[in-house]
C-alpha cells in the first residue's frame, strides 16, 4: 500500500519502519517541524512536509499518529480534498467517529505496545486492534495489520477505552513504580540494576499464572507490621507514602475478594 504518515513520534516511527519492512511504500511524512518529519522520512522513506495542504492525495491510506489533543484540529484539514480516501488514527482512547462527517472511509489502527523512537520492536507478536466505519476500511486495516502482526483483532471504540486504561495500569503505572524504586535505591547508593532479575521474573510469571496468583509480598499477606514500618520510611514524601498505602490496601482487598 501507499501510505502517508501524519505524525512522526514514537509510535509513528516504529510503525512506519515495520510497514516499510513489510513491503509497503511510505510516500510522505507530515509533522509540525521539519526536523521530525525529515528524521522519520530518512528512516522510512517518503518526502517530509510541515504543510497539511501539501499532503499528497494519491495514497491508499492516511495514518494519523499524533497527540489526542490535536486530532480534532488536524483531521478537517487533512480530509479536505481527500474525502474518499481511507483514514485511520492510532489513539487508544479516541473514538473512531472523530473522522465522521469529514471522510467516507475511516477507522482505528491501534498497536497495543509501548514505543520509543530508538528502540526497535518485533511487531509480529504485538496485538493490533482495528475498527472501521465500513467494510472497505475494515478490510484495508485488517490486510495491513496482517502484514506485520499475527494478532489482529476488531474492537469497538467503547471497548478500546478500557483496553487502553488497562494498558496504562500494566505499562505506564508499572514503569512509574520502577521510577519510584529507582529513587529509593539511588538515595542509598544502591544501583537500580539489582532490581532487574526481580522485574524480569515478575513479568515472566504472568505468562503462566494469573496476576492474582502471581502476587506476593507483605500486602497480599497483610503483614501490618511490615506495611507500617515501610510506610514510615516514606514519611518525608507524603505522595509516595499515600501511593504505597493505597496500593497495599488494593492488593490486600483483591486477594481477599479472590479467596471468597
């Protein structure tokens, strides 16, 4: 397919490279800055531009991978004069209907993974969730997804909101816990690397056990002496202390409910 990328951030960079490697033609890259557009164009091909009015009209698919907050601003300009083309955004929490009234064929192409520009990922096992307003869009996005992943699923905008919320807990919040752990260790001159075997085993266990079955630690046992002692260590950081206490209570209640 001939594809144009609107956006040149983390997801756009990794997705464009994967599609290029799968044999698709990235013909153009739009970004607000020429530096970003040129960087992705150099990696994935195509011509860079910072002018939505200069975006070509002959692509098979326009993939919009920008911040949620600017979708409503970009879509009307992008669709004008290209109303009969196929459009898809990549946002986890935005509805498909942000395109409604501005394009005939539109949908969502959401790869559920964490992306960084300079860390390549294997798309073959990344779940891709698609949605389309008509059969042409669904077929186009399904065929596209299958060229890079073995796991392509249809999912509604309503259900995708909860998928994205779950991903925030499983990825973003978990990573922030690593940041908090790193801060505690750094203050006592302990390298964060000592956590890596623990982190790896924790992640590996949920491939074989449910998260509830894999849970260990003082909170699941509700070892009040340990919980109070550890919370006291955080007395100078009320926010983190609150996170610790609320997380401990949430773990305990989840375990208690599971054993009923």
